[in-house]
C-alpha cells in the first residue's frame, strides 16, 4: 500500500505538472499529468478522499457519453448541488487521475457532492476497482474504433466485468438489446422511447423519404441504418426489431425465447421538432413531464432522457430546474459548438463513428443554407482504421450542389468517400491543413450561410490548440 505521504508527494508533482503545462500553454493538461502520476503509482486514483455525503456516477457506452454527462451536470447544478465532472472528455484512467489532481486540494480531498465521470468502455473494469460508484450508466453500444477494442462482444464483456466489480445500481438503455440484457444481478433501471412515440412519427423518418415508395432498391441500401445488434442476447436466434428509433435501437422481441424490451422507468412518450428545437413529453415516477430542448437530433433526445434519469435517481431535481438546465446547457467540448469567424457563422459537430456521423448528416443535410467542412484524422484517439467512413451515410450530402471542403491527415480518403456518395468531384475541395481549410471555407460561404465543421477528435484538439475552438 502507498503511504499517505508518498501519495501526497505524487499529487504535488502532478499539480506542478498541470501548472507548468498551463503556464507554457502546452495544452489542457487533461491526460499527461495523470499518466505520469499513474506511472509513479498505479493505485494513485484510490487515494483521493471525498466529502462523506458524495455520490459517484459513471457513464459509459459508445455514443452520447459527453453530452449526457454535461446535461446531468447542469441539472444537478441548477438544483443546487456541487458537481465535478471530466468535461474535457478525458475518459481514460489517465484523464480521471488528471481531473482528480486538478480539482482536489493539497491534501487530495475532493470537496464536491457529485463526482460525475464519463468513462471509456474498456476503462470501466479498472475504474470500478478504484472507486465505489453509486450509479453506472450505459448509453448504447455501437461499432466504434474496432482496432482498439476488437468486437462489440469484447466491449460488452468489459462493461459486464466493470459492473460486476461492485453491486451498484445500473441505468440502462432499454432500446439497445445488448445493453438492456447485460449480465448482472445488480438493481436495474431502464430508459427508452415508448412504442406509441415511435409509431408513425414523422420526425424519426426525416432521412427516409424513399422508404415509403418501395425503396431501397439497387444502389440505395445506404438509406437503411446499419443494424448492429440483431441477435437475441439470451438464445442467439434473431430478434424481430420494430419501431426503430436509430439503427438497432427500438422495440424488439425474440420469437424463440420470448425475450422482449423491458418495461421503461423513464420514457419519451412523444416529441415534435423543428430546425432548431425539440419539444418532448417524458414519463417517469408515474407522471408526465414536458420539456423544451433548445437543440435537435434523435441522439440528443436519448442523451437528455438519460441525463434526466441520472439526476432523478441520484437527487431531487424539479422540472423547473431541469428546464433551466436545458436552457443553460450550451456545449460540451465541441460536441456542438457555435463559432463566430469574422461576420460568418460556423458550428462544430464532432464525428467519430458511423451511426453518430449518419445522425449528424441526416439532421444537418435538411437545413437550408448549410455548408460543410469535413476533417478526418487517423491518430490513436480517432481510431487508426478510417474504414468506418464507408459505413457512415455521407450519401445524405448527395443533392448538396455546393463546394464541400475536406481536410485532415486522411482528407483524400474522405474525398474518395464523398465521390462514392455521388458527389461531383469538382465540388470537393481538399486541403489537409485544417487552419487554411477553415479559412478557405469561411471566405467561400455567404453571410446567410452557415458552415458546419465536422472534425474527428484529434482535429478538434488541433483546432483548440490553435484557438479556433474555444471549449
Ligand atoms: Zn431469445
């Protein structure tokens, strides 16, 4: 065991490292100081002490971790709680170690009532040995960065191990069969879309005008979302999926063993959306609640529902406080961030996997006066294998008719992908340098247009280093 004085020595070194990195403007100090601390002692995280009435919440899954944590953090804050969360999105053990070192006092004490952490799926089994969480949340499971995790089943096993390291309550996405039927005896709560809400809902079919006309036919299979979990988690025969929300998320049942979607504790019962906002009804604790969301996107409905569930399971949060939180919530680390560049408008939407990217494209390609810059890197944090872009539906940009800007280390792969989505090659403008690509794109758009910048993770980091992105 590490003695207190040894822990404090490492803590002070770590704090000094953070201070130096900030002083010399070398970055956010969100990973490196923690990495050094864990090299000096691998149990570093266990030695932090908390105020006695604290709650620890861990959020994992493929999509929506950051937005969910960001929303849950504002809901808790508007209800008067003090919250620590890893808002830079540093979700490995190195990031958690850095976050704790940054936010603790000189004696390693964290004086916050809530510790809310977004956790990388593969890190969960390690972190549940370091900390004793009060709630573990799984947003969904999609194919993501395969080269790092291997198959989805491996990811699932890691999460199961992580959950079963403790007898913590879990909050699960009921619409995702792999997640809903995760193997654990722990107390479970479920969130998802009610069947009534999905049935015939025009907003869930925005990108599918052709499906009603007997499509998809040859060459139009891109209109179908990739279904990634269609096997029964109990008996492995195939599941019948109905009322799909996104990809494989929806209602389902197994004809062989009769497994079906669990009863929902937190459910979206209806919603309407326009180009900028969403109005939705949510049911929990046997009551209906209505919220106005100043943003759009089906994934964000899941994120909001999940964040409402988190704050309800761990605190007394009123509807008024949630609504205030929704208004306050601006952006989490560029997941969607508004920029002002001269007198032109730009938004950043992070892209990282096929389903998330398809949702972003589905939403944005419907907007009038939208212009696009897509930037693809293949560094470790982006996933080294860029073949995922072939599963994302860039085909939604097909009718775009204006120049599309492409950047990043793998700009030429991206350009090729767009070409195969039937985008006129003369309309694809390639510049591997992100700074000059943004400059060029901004000078090319008119004042009435909005530039949507879709970067992968390390392009976004580069934009932050260069001061283009503020968060
Ligand atoms: Zn079955």
